[in-house]
C-alpha cells in the first residue's frame, strides 16, 4: 500500500512552508493590524493552546559537524479550527500567546481560497518586505566591515 498516493495535500507544500516561516517572523503588532483589517472575522475554535513550553535547540559546528544540544528555547504553539473545518497551526519563539493564536488563525485563513489573497496582501507581503529589508541592512553592515586578504609573492621562490 502506497501511503503517498492516498494522502492528497490541501495546499502546496512550499506555500505552506513559506507561510509558516513568515508567520513565525511576523511581529505581534503586524498580526494584530492584519486581524483588525479583516472584514469578516471567523468564529475560531481553539483545538490546542495557546500553550508555552521548551524545545531543545540543536547546533552543529561549522554547519556540518556532529550535532550537539545548544540549549533550550521558549516556544508558544497554538492550533485552531475554522468553521469550515480547516485547521491552522503556529509556533512562535517566546511566550506571546496572542501572537501564536493569531498566527494559527492566519495559517488557517491562508489555506482557504476565499481569504488567501487577503492574508497575502495584508500580512505576508508586508512581513516578507520587512524581513528582506532587514536582511539587506544586515548584509550591508557586514559588507562594510569585510576585510579582503591577499598574498604577495616575493622573489623567485
């Protein structure tokens, strides 16, 4: 029995991955502003949480060495259910339960065709632009401190 053939994804995997990543990077203010702009707020049922706990953060020396436990990080997670039966999930660093709940709601709303364009334009687009601007600023600051080393050859050695 081929399990992969039986399971049909409800949304494309890359899109969900992008959405989850941007929702995790969204600030509580960005999520709240998008929620306030939402014209028809759904009646959301909490399935899990929001609840706060710890996760172990693992690292690798140089990105390729043996994994080791770096330490623990506080994470808040939430799962919600829309009246249509679509479930939304979210994880966020820290203890902000409202942020995790709103992120889970927007994850569920993104999965529905009727509200996906709103979530993209009101929330994900601005968050993506902010993150890109922050990354560019960090890259420029790093480039300003870059030192290029070169070797000069002396004589006929």
